[in-house]
C-alpha cells in the first residue's frame, strides 16, 4: 500500500525557470494539501484541493504559483519564474474523503533549490 | 492573530527518560489536534491525534493531553529511545474549507535523545 509519493525528491532550477512538483496521493484519497517548509521552521499551508477543484488557496502567493489536481493523474504544484526565495522543501499530504481531512498523510517532500 | 506555537525549540533527554513536549494554541474554535514527528530529510509522520471532547488519549508509548481551559497541548513519550530523536510539531485544524480540516502547524520542537 503505497503512501503519498512526491517527485522529484530534489529539484534544482536556475532563476527564471519553471518548477513542477508532483504529488500522487494515497490510492482512494481525494483531498490533497500542499505545504512549504523553510529550514528550521514549521510547515506553512499553501493550498487545499479536491479532485478538479481548488478548495482553499489562501496560503498561495498571488503570483507565479499555481496548483491543480486533475481527475486523472497526480496533483501538480507549479512555480513559474523561480527566485532564490522559493528554495524550500515542499510537502504534499492526502486524506480520504470520509475522514474530512483529519487523517492527513505526508509525502517525503520535494527539495527545491534555486541557483 | 490565531496561531499555534511551541514553548521550547529544543529538548534534550537521556535514553529511557520520559519526554514532554508542549504546545500552546490560540484558536479557541479549534476542535482537532494532531502531533507529527519529522525526521531529518523526511516528511511529517502522524503520531497521535485528539479531539476537543477529550482530555487525554494514549497510543503506543505516547500520550497526548489537552487542556482547553488554558489552550495547551502536550505530547508525552515514555521511555524515550534514540529513534525518537526528531522534530515534533503540533497542528490544529486551521479551517473548514469545503467541510474539511486544514492542519495548521507550529514551529516545532527538536527532541534530542542521548544514549
């Protein structure tokens, strides 16, 4: 029973490039959450999605960041024109619909480095 | 504003001792709390949760206590082992968008277990 899978585990991008982070939730989970973590800090909520819908994106920067969770395939967090301040670990979590998001399981994260 | 915070950033204990990690929250409307363990380079791992209609909940070697009067949460780890060394986060349900919980994290406490 695979857990939440994130890829790539490590991603290096030059300033101005695009970063695409993928998250495959646990099979049967229809809720996905994205978080960002800076060194020595907690996880900051970015966006909450259900299949084909963005439910809450109150933690997403207004520009350059977008997220989707299509009917088929993984959830994608996209960062356009990356800057050095985007360097962080990005975590995805998923939960089953019947628990209302209370049993959120996290992936291993994608560590983005912008050079 | 509403926040989740931790009293101590670092806790050092001897192997075999009991550990207590504390957490304060300020959102009196929160009714669900989770403790996560994060090892270096990995994603947060669910440890135990508690709802606000409970004062105490026990798991394997772990106990969570909730004091709603002073909005305080603690995680007790019995007979701490070197493998318990990690950063521990408490999280509260920070919203109910779409009827679901969005875990909101505090900064974290680093637990160091000395053999």
